C-alpha cells in the first residue's frame, strides 16, 4: 500500500516498497529538508494534475554514465557555438524548462519555488549554454547529492544547446567520478547514451557516491 506522508514528519518509506509504477508515497510538501531527504533516498517528486503530490522511485532507473555520452560529429561542431556557464541564471533555466513544456503541468509554480530554494542552499544547480550574442540558448537543472547529479529537466531554443550543456556536465561528472541520474528513460535520453539499471543497483550506487563531495 502506498504511504501517505504526514505534514509533521519528513520521513519516507523504503523506496523498494514502490508500486509497479514506481510510486513510493503521496502527499506532504516540497519543503527543502523533505526534498533533500527524498533525493538522498533515491526518491523524487513528480506532480500530476488533479492528484496529490506523488513521490517516485522507478524500477528500472535511467542513468547516464558520463563516459558513455554520445558525442556526434554534428554536436562536436555545435559545441563551438556556445559558451557554457554554471549557475549563472538558475531561475531562468527552470522557467524556460516549464515554458518549453507548456502542455505539461509538472513544473508548476510550487516546483519552481521549491527548486529555486534548493538552489539558494547550493543543492540545485543549472548548466547553461549561451549563444554568440550572450543569450541563453539552452540548459538543464538538477539536484546534486554528492557524486550523483539528479537531472530534472532540460530545454533548448537553438540547435544542440541543451546537448552542449549536458556534454559539459558529463565532463565535470566524469572528472569527479560520479554519474547522472536521468530518472526515467525516453528515446532522447537513450540517444544520448543513457541506460537503465535496476532500482537496487541505483540505490547502492547512490549510497556510495552520495557520500562524496558535491559535483557542483
């Protein structure tokens, strides 16, 4: 039975108790301590319209090992067009991710406020691609738990801009000996080199890498 979170406690059930859809719990809120504990436990929030706040730990789990990133010749050429910055404009990145997915409701105002709060605590981070005019052309954001970067969303308004940001992130993560959590696989992530592993393997990796210094 899926656990209902209380307002008084920030604890989570064992992620291995998730249902067949990966739902671990529902309810609660997005206060910073609850969010941080969720990510440390291999759990993340995923709001759905007209439902209580849902918390997920999917099985299998999508991850990107940084040395498996697929750098195509086309992307290699595109990299020359962009300047990559870290945490230069987190709020704009999350707002653009929401805007680009205007038919999706999960990056709502509550999510934006919560992750901007995590950014202020230096837990959530953005990687950004700027074009030759200094305009934000693409990027991504996520949460760092030690050596695990838990990716949340990415966007691009110019060709390969989000891929350029992800490539830079992969270089940083590779140097630090970490991995990128992609949560749930999709064709785009698969084309970039993401793979699926079992929840058990992911949680074991998170336990080990989560104890390392933060990647960003």
